[in-house]
C-alpha cells in the first residue's frame, strides 16, 4: 500500500539567488533574477508543479536545473513546470534561470524538496523497446510479438517505447523488460537507439529507485552503466553487432560456474531456469535457447578477466562481491571463471531495484526461420519476467497445525526442511492457526498447507486447527485475492472446506493408519491412461523438473520415498466413485467438471481410476490455483534415512516454485 506521511509531504527551503551552474561571463545582474519560486505538491502525489516569477526582459527560454546536473530547457517564458514523477525520499535541488535573446543567463533561485513517500507496487509487467523496433530489428519485433500475445493481450503487461516512457510507473508495474538487439550498433550505452535519452534514463532511474526491477537483454545490458548500477569501468566488454551467418549448432547457457573443487557454483536450479530441459551432453552442459539458423552472434556480456580483479578465490567471486551480484550463467562451453553471460544484480541501499542482465548471443529471437528450441527460449523469458516481477519482500508461506512438532513426525520434518530452505534464507514464513492473520497476498504469493497424521478421522472438518472458521475464512480470502495453495496429505480435503469442489467430490481414497515397514520405492506415475489416443503424459510438467524418471519401476515413476516405515496415508480421488460419465474417460470428465488437470497417479496405476496429484485451475469465482498432492508416497518421515530424500525435496521445491 502507498503511504504518505501527512505533514511531511514536502519540506522546502528557498535559497538565495545563486550560481549553481556556470553562467556565461556576459550575464548581467541588471536583467534581474528569477524569483518567488514555489512548489505545489498535492497530498498523496509525486507530481510537483514548480512556479516562479520571471525577470523583465526579452526571455527566449527557461532552464530548470536539477541537482546541479540535469538541465531541462523550456522554450519561451513559461512561469511553471510540471514534474510528473518527482524523486522521493531524497533531497532534490531545483534551480530556475532565464535565458535572454542575447544568449545570457539570469541568475537563478533554488528550491530544495524532500518528499517522504512509500510507493505502492503494481503487479503488471512492462516491455520497453526502441520506437522503431518493428522495422529496425527482426529480433526485437519477434520478441515484442511474443510479449504482446502472452502479456499485453492477457492484460498482464504493456508495451512501452521512448515516446511513451512516462507510462512506466511503479504504482502500476512491478518490472520492466528492456530489449535492444541490433546489427551495426556501436558499442556503448549512449548509442542505444532512443533508450539513452535523458527522459528514458531518468524514467528508468526513478522506476528502479522506487524498487522497480529490470530485465535487460542483449545490447540493453549496457544500461547497467547508463543507470549507474555499475561503474563505466565495469561495462560489458564482450560485444558483437555483426550480421552473423548460418550456424547449425545449438546455443544456450551453461549454468554451472567454475571448475575448481570447492569453487563450483551450480545455478541449474535457479528460478530463471525452472522447467527447462538441461542437456548434460551438450558442451559443458546447457539450457538451450536456439537451434540451427542465422545467428547474429551479438554478445553483450562481461569478460571478468578484463577488469583487473584480484581473484578471491576467483574473479567470479570478486566480481560478485564488488558489484553485489550473482553470475547465473556463462557461454555454452566455458567451464572456468571468465565469462559472465547472465548476471543478477541485487538491490542495494542506493539502488532499490533488481537488475537481471542477459547478454549472451544465444539469447536471440529471430533465426530467419523456425527455432527448434523456441519453447525453451520462451520458457526462459517467462521465468525471467516472473523472477524480476516478484517483489524482493515476497515470501512463500507454510501453514501447519499448532502442535506439528509433537503431533506428527512427518509434519515436523517437513517444517524443518521448509525452515532451512525458505525461512532461514529470508524467502518464507511459517504460520500456524494462531498466526493465520499474517497470511497476506501482498507479501505471500502462495501457501503450503500440510497435515499428515496417524488416527485422523476422515473429513476436512477434522483437520486439527485448520478447520476453524478463522483459518477457513483467511484461506478463502487469500485465494479470492489470487493467492495459490499447495495442499498435501490430509490437507487435500480443504479443496472441499474452501468450496473449490463440492462435498460430493471429496477425496475418497483415505488412510490414517500407523502403517509398517516396507522395502519398496514409492512415488508418482505422471502418465495418465492406457487407451490409444487417451494417454496424458505429464512427465515434463514443472512440478517434476530436474527429477529422475524411473521407467523400470512399476508403470514408470518419479520417486519420493524408499524403504522405511510408511504410513500409507493416501488422501486422493477415486474417479470411478463419483458417478462420472466417461467422456471419453473419467479423467477427462473429472477435469472438465472441476476445471483441473490430473498430474499424477499411484505407482502402478495405468488406467483412469486414481487422481493422486490434481492441479485445480483458477476460476472466475476462485482466483487462486490449488495444487493438491494426496499420494501416500508423499511422506517426510520413514523412521530413518530416505534414499529418495533429494527427489522428495526437489518435488516440493518445484511445487512451491510453480505456485509462487
């Protein structure tokens, strides 16, 4: 929410007539000075109207000088100027001077402003490209077409050019993608067509100062210098702008940085790569962006050996500490520390916005024909936009019963993992029914609700603490606002308690026994059905990303648990029990009836009977997505080590990432 501090909206100090900016020797005091400067600032606004009185004489222009640096010259002899987005929470000095017909400048008068203001943050995404993108660059044109289709047309984003840069406002947009990819473009941010004007630079600076995030791709990575996020000495030095030529290779990004033991930084699990296919057999191992075609070879990235950095213990770590950043990717075949192709510049105390810079030539939108890796390029871009579009203060939530530590070994272990992975890293919060009022859509995009108990009677009303009116109402409000839920184990019954599905469709395959020792591997079978033309293969769904598929186990599974004491606590759906008419099978009828997708079933099930993992899509009356995992295979405590623990954790991270 936007916060205005009433009474401190503007602190203004008029300074005596001054010469902050050099005045030509011919300036004459006899021509008077600008006087009576004031600033009008409506309450709750960042718009500032400066007003003043001009001296007598033949005035041809007015100069407005901000902080002794930025100069705006207005033709004629106006006596007011509207600043649409004044800087906030910093001292800003404006000086007004008049220019006479003979070329001399009057002396000026100065006003100092300070506007305490906490802007609200919008949720839309913007894309900024040069005005001539459609004719000057096939890559920009194709990227814009994709953005238009996937964001603008869905009212999730807007296209901006230098001509409309005033539309970029933190109150509306969470992040902005700035793209420039051109043949024959001279090196240097000052040469970016239309993107280097004072209007654009000032607008982007204001956006970032307010906490807006940027995705800079291709030649636009040079704006890291233009905006002042890094020094000119650290500008991207590996630069290309040639026409390129036909190339049959697959290009992408190598997400693993370094080759010295103890100094290898593996970012293959970062959110910008979520759901992508990793090719360990290509080069040093890559996520692919483009296949065969006409490639421009337009690198605009960093050679970390070129800046005189002292390795500590290597130049990547020195660079990251010097610039408060993380190198997330390098060129296909690079296994050492030289090339920073994707850099995540963290927010700083003086630069509140995050900047994700993608300068690899592999990131290209037009190959002169079809791109065999187009789906991967688009997924990567969507991931990047989601990453920069998520506020830095955003945290995922986990909700468990008050007595989780004593009431359930499974809940206790799951919470311990969530604490270590999310809470301790500042990325999550743990909630119980006593603190449910802390669940806030503005801070928490998703919430994991877990309940896994021995001897728990069937029915959502029996969920300990989670069935109270306070919790149900809070979760309903959260979902109505667009918050997403991950419901696991016995908590899948909340699909009924929250009103997402009718009571008649409640999970019917239910277990709450103590179970016993079992030597088998259990998991999820992601392929639904066994009738030709009616087989629904979800192996590549994001919830299974980076997991190992075992085609030799049962009907083929992603494993969650190995040998141990298993509770066998299924809480899932028997689709043959609801009287559904097959159309063409009960899975499809269920999906159409409930607006959902069945993503997994029990290990050995090859037909249409069991829905163990269900993805309930948002609806017009229920804005939040619900991912329900009701397989007994999803278990956190086996009474000893779990041979598949890494897979269980990867699956859970994937589910959280999918929903946030």
